[in-house]
């Protein structure tokens, strides 16, 4: 039931009507932005966010009481979801059960999730046609506690250099936090284990070229001044915020596609639900061409075999 003075509103999108309750609830206290402001943001970036999420199992980061309340990580679509909402069944061996996760194919599905108090969208790097075969390799530049964003910016150039040498096209974006993500489209021909091995081989090459980088998996063993290239974001059921996803910070930051040439001058705090729609209108979707730039990871798997033959450890178990 909507709070007094805050009647529900109905949003018509994709020939569906989504009823948004508590539209005046403040979600982002730094600016006073509300749940309805969040809805309007996702409507403004509708097609690009759908492209980022399209047909991927999607975990939702929900804030039922706004960011001041607890965060809920939700995989299972709840009972009572509208019949037009699409889902995908995912098996979780650890619990030996199947879960129907949200599978976004329309803007209406995004707005339904926001009505359910979703702020962040965290999709898998595989699609429902074959959930076990990723079609997206994710490079996560994750700075340590004492590592500044300038380091992230410098290392991004090394990443770009190695990708160019491989003939791979990387699509960078801000993480919405303190790092950067780079996505590369790959053919869905390998399982998660091979994609993760390939990601680690790439990370080790970046580490060889930059003394500011580490591939040490255990946080307690890492130098906090270094940037971790988190290859395990390619493990099964590991997800990171999608392009155009808002993040759960009080200032309403957004994980935003960027051009390689602007990385040196950008400040991730500048990309918010208030600024990204205008940027999108001005520049278009910088990730729009990702499906046309497919890279075969075979060379990276050869690097992995070389590294392992030289004594390098295989990828650490993300569940370990």
C-alpha cells in the first residue's frame, strides 16, 4: 500500500502497465532522488539497458526501504510476478535446485524490477539459449584499498594495448564504484572453466606489463596498493553490475559505458541518474556494437597452457 501522500502511479511501457507503489520514497539521500526518479532514469536508458541484460539470467539487488535500509540479493522471481515476465531456469549444483531468474527482454521487465525495489541489475555472462556457455568475457579492474583511480586509468591503457595485440575489441565502462570493467564478446563455445582460464591468462599478461597490477586471488595476500584484475568475475554465477545499471550509493552513480580516449579525464562520480540520460542522448550507446565484435579466446587458452606448463597455478576456486 502506498504511503499517505504518495499514491501509486501507473507506468505504461511496451504495451504493459506497471503499477509503481511508494513513488516518493527517497532512494538516494545525497540528492533526494526518489523511486519514481529511478523509474524515469531506467525509462530514459531503456533500450541500452535491455541490450545489456538481454536474455541473461539476472540477479537483482533490491532495497525495499531505499538505500537507508537493507540490501536483498534476489535470484528467484517471486510468486505473483506478471504472466508476461520472462524467466530462465538456472540449476545450482551446490543446493541441487533450479531457480527461475529474471530474463530481461523488454523495458517493461526492467520497470517491473524497479517497482520491486531493484536498484542494481547483475546479469550473468551467458544467455538463456545455453546458460552454461558464456558469450561475454569480463575484465574487472578492481583497485585495492590503497589504490587510487589514477592507477585504474593507467592500467586501462595496458589492458587496451593487450586487447589490440590480440585483435579483440574491448568495451569499457565505469563500474559505478571505484574501478573499471571491460567487456569482450566471445562465441558461446566454451564453458565457464575455460573462459575463466582465458581471463586469468590475460590478467597475468597485464600483470607482466605493469608493476601496479596483481592477480593474487586471496585478498589477505594482496598488496593493497595494487590493482587486482579480477578474472573470477567470469566464474559461473558470478555477476557484476550491467552497463547502465544504477549502483547502490547515496549519490545515484551509474555503471556507464565510456570511450577509451576519455578514461584519463573522467571521474566516475560524474555519471549519475541525472547526467547519464543526457550523455546517452548526446553520444548514443557506446556498447551498441558489442555483438558485432566477437573474439575467439583460443589464443588466451594457449597462453593459459603455456603459463601452466611453466608452473603457474590454475585459477583459484571462487567458492574456496
